């Protein structure tokens, strides 16, 4: 009585086929790429609204630069992170595998490093503190994360472990047994819940780095929860105590997120104490 995976076509629109110099190819827009586009457009709309309400602190042109380099960081960092962490053997056998994006493979943690580097560049270029940049970016990131998980679901990839829950689903590439639709869990946690959490938290603090810390904490925890039912990559398997690579990479995010939040809480307490003595 398990649910059957809907027969989605991962290709949204196909163009061609074309033939150039004797080589035939058929460019296409895939749902996964379209989901990235949705996340980018949504981030642009929200950040432009923030810029319009910032009383000149941010301009739309500055937001445009931030989005461009951040998106570049996601793509480049995500791909490099995936290849080096999850398929380094492929890279050693064929270094050009790094550029075979059509074969799939993106890593959130690699993309995060890419975005951090992009934000550092923007902070220097626009003469801002790093936290001023990261705190404005963090609340919009879950939109792209959630959209990406829907793309994973449409592709029928990154499914969960075998289960007997009523909503277990049989995926074509996952064998005959029902599995957790972990892509939808991650959409709900990393996309919807994290967005609402950051929206709520950003309205209640103005302390530099605190919103960024809450993003790291929230994502790290939600990812660890989802990984508990997600099937680990076959070439990676489990590590110490049954942890997955996704959990191992997320634990430092949780710890650093807590550090940022409580560091600024201590600063607020210290400032209040000094003002009270005055």
C-alpha cells in the first residue's frame, strides 16, 4: 500500500535537437535548474524590498552585486564541494568530471563556503562589515534551499531510508521497498521552518552576526534531523556512531551558530551592565 513516486519528467522544456560540426546535442531546461532560478528571483525580490526600506544603507545596485556573486558562489562552491567530498575518486580518475554539471551533483556545504567567500568580497568592495552582509543574506537563503529540495524530489533523488510509515514512497531508483520522502522533509525543515524562524528572529535582534548564527544553528539542526532518515550516499555510508557525512559537516555549523548567538548575548549583557553603572 506504499505511495508510488509520481512519474515526473525532470526536463521542463527541451530545445532542439541541434547538430554542430557533426555533434548532436539537445539543450534543455530542467526542473532542478528552474528551482534554483525560483530561489534566485525570490531572493532578489526580498532583498530589493529591504534595500528600498533601508534609508540608503543598501541600494538595488549593491543588492544586485551581492546576488550575482552569491549565486556564483553557490554554483562553483556547491560543485567543487560535491566533487571533492563525495566523488573525489571520480575527480582523480577524470579531473574534467568537475565540469560535468549535467551529470548532477551539488553540495550545500560547498555552496555555503562559496557564498561566504562571495560575501567577504562584497564586504570589502562595499566597505561594510562581514556581518552586515551575511545578516541580510541569511533570511532569504531558505527559499533557495526549499526550492532545491523540491527539485531533488522531482528528480527522484536523495530519497530516504526504507520505512513502513503510511506515507512511505517507492522511488524508481530506490528499489521496490517504500522509503522516507526525505526531500520533502528537508523542504519543510530547511525551507519553510528555517525561513519562518529567521524571519521571526531577525525582527527581534539588531546585533551583528546574530541572524547569521541562527541560520547556522537552525540549518545544522534541521539537517541533522533529516539525515536521520535520509539514505546516505552509497560511496560514503555511515561513520562514527552511525553518523552521516551530512551530519558531520552540520555539527560544526551548530556549534559556531551557538557561539555567534551567545557571544552577542554576552555583549548585550555587558553593555547593559555598563550603562546601568553610569
